[in-house]
C-alpha cells in the first residue's frame, strides 16, 4: 500500500541533544514538507523540498535542519538550538510544486523534551 | 501575523443539525483553499477544496463557500454526525506554499 510513514510516533529528548525524525513515502511524490503543530496555532511550515537534493526554509526553520538525498526520504533534525522543540511534527508529501492536488500527511511524531 | 484565521477554537452541534466552520484570510494572493480534518495523534486528511474562481463547492454532506470580497470561507456539514467530531483546519495556497489556520474543534453530540 502506498503511503507516508513517520517514525517514531513518540520521542523523548533531553535538553541539549539533537534528534532526527524520520519521514518516508512510497507515493513517488516529488514534494515533501515538514510542519509543526502547537495548540491554537495550526500547522506551521518548517522546511519543504520540491526535488531531491534541494530544500527551502519555511516560516519557522530556525533550530531545524533537513536533507533530501533520496526522493522517498525527508528526515528532520531538531537541533539543540531549537528553543521550544516540544510539539507534534507532521510530514507531508504532494505530487508536485503546487497544492492543487491534496497533500498526504503522515501520522505525526510527538516530541517531548525532558 | 496569522494570514489564515479560524476564530472559533471549538464548536458544539447536535447530531443531525448543520455545522458551520468559518475561516478568514488576509492575503489576497491566495487562490486555492482547502479544508482538512484531523483526529488526535493522526495526520490531517483532505476533506474538500475550492478554487478562487468559484464561490461554492459541494461534496456529499460537505459544502465549502468562498466570499472573496470578504476574504472569508466556510465549511458546512449537513447533517452532522458523531463521526464528524474532529479538528478542522482550513488552509490557503499561493503557489507552492500552504498556510494553515489554527483549527476548530467540532464536537457533534448524539
């Protein structure tokens, strides 16, 4: 079955540590996105990638890094520079550059800093 | 500065009645609008969309209305069912960027 998979579902991190969230899709989608959800603030764009080996900063990229070495994979690293990393993170993919077709979202990863 | 706003964080409706979820936007460059439904600890799923060249789009129990002059869109669910209870996000697109509202939690009571 085609889909988009995020792992792990729950993640705990100590302050000062980097952590990487996985996002894999087998939909053959070119575009992939990372969003962060906080209560009352909807989904805010962290990074997006339209093609392999290329990615762009979204609205809240500070403290995060990404890579796009393969079409299927778009991992997100939450670095120690991110001041408030506790949140629900969502990965999405879509067919192409625009959102005329609906986006497919993963199940999300809840990151908690302890 | 939020470009897409959902001013009602929650809405409670009786089963069988109409649910109306509202969304306002400020960016006149937005040309495509979508509604997503989200259950707890899951990713959002696409519900319905509308292009800026239309003022209404209908899909079964779901209808989205767009008022460009007021920069306002709404989602109507008729009749509402308990399974519709979820958080609903509106989203607006300008090119390859998608901006989400803060969400409205809909509770449909039996």
